[in-house]
């Protein structure tokens, strides 16, 4: 069921005449040379997508459409989320503030009421005359976005959610017994599921419809499209399994729990334990391993979900091309965080490791990252089943550690909007500012780079040892916070005591420490912190963490 605003195309035309805050929409303009001035924005946000893509060097995953976008983009190989869970991460990069400032570590508060009336990325564009639109999962639905996806602050028209979202966690997975189950692994015949479609298919269709509408209006737009997959359950068209024969699926290279992993750092993947097919395995809590055959099924289904996602992105981008937007639209592609596929004996997100915090991030900017063109050929849909889906190398690769919190100032800079001011410390009383650094200096025409050399993440825990709420503790249950710093060479994590009532960490109450040399230990399996040779260096890094997170 579509929202009332998005179900009637003519109504959108009326809404664009005058936005709720009284601003008339800006129009696309052309210079004397015929070039378009001003840039539309297409922001594609994916749920739980790690860097398992061809453009990131994964030789197994078939992602030709995303790879095609990457071949014309600036691609950041070391981009990191500020917290590896959906709502806090999305609120962070859409407000340009860290979770420590939004004070959102769970799903149970709305930052405008709980922390401060912070301006958002789409709100900033709306206030500068853009038509702003949301399709699918952009803000996390529920309390964390005031049950409205932050409408009307952020969006010109009411956000769209697919009608089939409500079936995602219901019994729609056909088991071997012929019955329907609420499973983790859930390939489906799309023609047989409720309404005969899936959420991401609906989101692509709605996004294309909105593109056609704004094309008729000639208005500058900011369109955010949020895709659900590869978030669990792995519910995808079953034909995508053909791309990944189970005999080609290996286990994670470090599928055992590292010997020197602090217990507080371990996530016991409680969300997937709730699925019926996982419950049937009778896995002991918290460390009991998943049987190897089921590990392969999970990894196979994740990869199939990624290829299904890629096909949706390909359809969206090819429509953008056909409508003539490719020369005047910035495209930003990112994920809210990563996902463990058995690394460290863990599944899901909920940690500070690279596999959970590292995300794909790329920017396509016509005339800057790619040459403007006159023929409709830059974004052609590529069938992932076709033998013609050759891999394309990324455009411009940037390897420095960067952060998702930098999305807000970067997109505003590239679009030519007034620069978003840098936040003071603390910034709870400041409505408009950013705690991220603009990545615009990394773009080809600037010839510069930013001073940013580290990325910061944090994750809360209720206790030192794994328990049933370790992955997603409510705010009042948080007792420990893991502050993590990722440089080009190291990942350092400091677990300290935390007071959820005062939102203060106690640097003297140290529960555990981790130090990984990522060049020699890319999977971060060998915690070196207790080795005296690294102690003094780690203490210096702690100083950087304390400054960045303003720890008391």
C-alpha cells in the first residue's frame, strides 16, 4: 500500500509548487555553453552490505551493475561506519554527527527530542530549494525517526515504504517439509509470495516513477533510495542461487574464535538464532559454532542477495540514464555497515572489527569522476546471469581511512551548497554543523587530500561476557563502550565503563584492549595489545580516541 502522496502523480506536481517550509523548488539551469548548472543527488543506501563486491576485489561475487558505477566513480576502499547497527549508523551519517552526539546507541529514541534539533542531510538540501524524496529504508523506521522517517523536516513529500515490508519476518519461506517458516535462509519464487513481489523490487519501481515525475517538473532533486537486502532474512528470488553453486562456497578463512579475543568484543549473533532454521540446529549459546554445511548456506544466500540487490541498482541507474539525468546527477552509493560471514566465529554486525564497520562507498560526479557524454551508454543494465557481465575496474581508488559521518559535508560540497560548518566540541546546542570532514578534496579535479587519517567507531555492551542482549542492548542496559580507531596500519579498540544515565565513559575503568596490525593481520585475528612492545604506542593512540570521543 503506497502512501497517499506517492500514489497520485498529479499530487506530487502540486506539492512541488510550494514546499511545506515555503520554499519554491529550484529548477535545473543551463549556462551559456549549454552545460547544466547545479547537481541532482541520488543517494543509494544499502542495508548490511559489506565490501563483498567485484569492484572491491571479491572474485566470487557477481555485481556487474555496481561495478559499472564504481568504474566511473571515486571509490573509497577503507570507509567505515560509526556504529555497526542500523538506526545509530543511519542517524549518524544523515545528521553528520557521531552516535555520541545523537545519543542513539539502540533503536529507542528520536534525536530531535533526545539530543538536539540537528539538521539532516536531506533537510539541508530541502532548505536550499531541492525536492527531497525518500524511498525504502533510508532512516531506520520507528522511534529513531519519530515513526515518520523525519517527515516533514527532511522530505518534501511523505516517504515511501514498500507494502511488502511487513512480510519480511513472517512465515513465507518454504521449508523442506513443505510448510512455511520464518527462516534465515529464504530463497523464494516471487510469483508465490504475498502480493507477488518483494520490497526492493517495489522500491526500484517507485524510485523510477519519482524520477519520471521530477523529470517532467525540471526540478533539482535529492532522491534517497534505501534497499533492504542483503539484510536478514535472506529472502530473495531463488534463481540467484544459480550464480553460486554450493560447492564453490568456502568457509570464512578465520571461522574459529581467536584465542586472544576479549570476551566483551564477541557478538553472539542472537538475531539469527531466533530464525526457525537456525533454532533447529540446536546450537549452544554463546560460542557454539554453526555446522559447516549451514555456514556455507548462509554465505551462499548472502552472495545471492547481493546479486539480487545489484540487479535492482542496475535497473535504477539505467532508468536514470534513459531519462537523461546521468550528466547532471551525483550518485552516492554506500552501506550503513558491514556484516560478518563467520569471521571470528561471528555472524551479523554488532562489533568494531573491519568486517562489521567497513562499508562500500563511492561517488559518481559527472564531469569530475567521469566524462560527460551525449549518448545513453554510461549506465546500461547488465544482466548478472549473462556471460557478458565482464568485471570493470574502479575509476579512482582512495585508500585512506574515511568515515560515513563525512557523507553530509561531502555531498553538500560537491553539489555546490554553502559549506556546512564544523561542529564545536561539544555541539549538543548547535543545530547545523558536522562532525565529519568533507571528502571533496579527494576528488580528481581538486588535486588535494584531507588531513583525515583515521576512522572512529564505537559499540556498546551490557557486560564483559556474552549474554542474550549483548548485540543490541537498550540504552539503560549499557555498561561498557568499545571505542575503536582505525588507521592505515592499525585497529585499536578500548573497552571502558559507561554510564547510560549521564552518557559518560570512564577512561580509568578499562575492561579490555585490542591492537591489530592490519597489514600483517588483515582479518584482525591476533590481538597484540598485551605484548609489551606495543604498549607505549597503544597509549598514544588512546589519547587520540579520548580526544575524538571526548571521553571523560
